[in-house]
C-alpha cells in the first residue's frame, strides 16, 4: 500500500497529511506549515481496537479512527517535496504497522483554501472497528488497557485536550473525557 500511495503522490509536489488525533499533539515530523482543516464525509471515532500501541492482545485498547459519515475538524501538515520522500515511510511505519487503516486522499477545507491530504481511515467492516461501546465497557478499557505507547486513557486525555486547545469541538471526546474524570481516572 505504501508503494501505491507513493505512486499516487508522485513526489512532484509537497505532501499534505491530515491529522485528527495523536498527529495533532505528536506529529513526529517537521512540517513546513500546518493549518486547521475540515474534512466532510468522515468523522473522528474512538472505535478502533489497539492491540499494540494502546493495548495488548489480551487487553485491547482503543484509538481514534476516521470512519465514514459526518465531518471532522483536524490539522493538515505540509511536508516539503524534498523531505516528504524520506518522511512518508516513517509516517507509514507509525500509522500502518499492521496495515489496519485504509489510506486515502481527502479533500480538506482550510483557511488558506482546499488541499488534498493523505489521511488514514477505517472501514466499518474492519475486524478492528468496535462500533459504539457502552460506558461500562469503555471505562473497563480506560482503566486497564496499556500498550507500547502508553495507556488508552492517556491517549484519550491528550487527544481531547489538544482538540479543546485548538478549538476543534468534538462532543464525544469531551463526553468521554468527562466520564473518565467523573470516575476519577483522569
């Protein structure tokens, strides 16, 4: 899939990347520019199992994914063409270690005009898609799931706080953070 994305990009122009969760608070690349962006037709959903980064096979955690329907506010990052060829494989290793996401080119509306950015989406048919979980199951995951990069709880808190900081209203993230705080988890 990386080869296909590289061929679609072509290397003749700067590469834009759409971030909707951890890429907002931990991009791990040096972007020449970043802008707030709106993507239509996709929404941020805390509905993807994580068996490595934020959980284990025995106690899966959760991470955000872009799932079809609605809209999502996030951030687009511009990687200059000359650096993008080296940065894309590193980004791929981070986002696609297990090939779970479906990479796609998304139309992103920004204050500086529309850009086409690489985004990582999740099919509702994926075995890693959980659908909506009830609050008791969510709290169990928030209490117990830890993986290579830390806990699901930490991931939720950092993402919700980054969204709030950037004024990217996400009611479900705010609700989940309030739930965790009400239970004394955060």
